[in-house]
C-alpha cells in the first residue's frame, strides 16, 4: 500500500483478507483484531509469564516466521522483487523460486 499505513489497515484495504480466506495465515502482533490470522500469544495482563503450552506455541510460531522473513530478505537482497514488479505474474514465479532455493539450501 502506498503511504504510511499500519499492517491491519493495509491488509483490510488491499483485499488481502478476501484473497487469504480459508488459508492459514501467520502474522505478528501488528494484526491484532484481525480474526483470520494466527498470532503469537501475549503475556497475561497481570504481567506474569504465559503458561508453558503458550510459550511452546510462540516458539514454533517464531521459528516458522523467521524462515519466511529470511526468504523475503533474500528476495530483497537479490533485487528480485524490484526487477519483476512490471511483469504480470513475474513476482509470483520469483517468490516461488526463491522460497524453493532457500528451502533446498537449508535442507542441505
């Protein structure tokens, strides 16, 4: 989205919610109030530690999101998104290719 928008507003205004309906979408804490995303658990209001099961799920959530963020960083570093933005579906094919290469490199 052009301009300065928070994540929830950009998601709602870009029709991304409609495009992702029925899919599992992981997000960070910036998407609070958005019912369709999987977010990490927050600390209880009393300031104590969350239960162990919430801490474990947050750990898994962070690991998965880290892999996605690293793939995005590699796409930016290789200038793939900038070079493909004028093609109709070039970004889609580029993101699939980079994600595949990244996963293969991590798998060894």
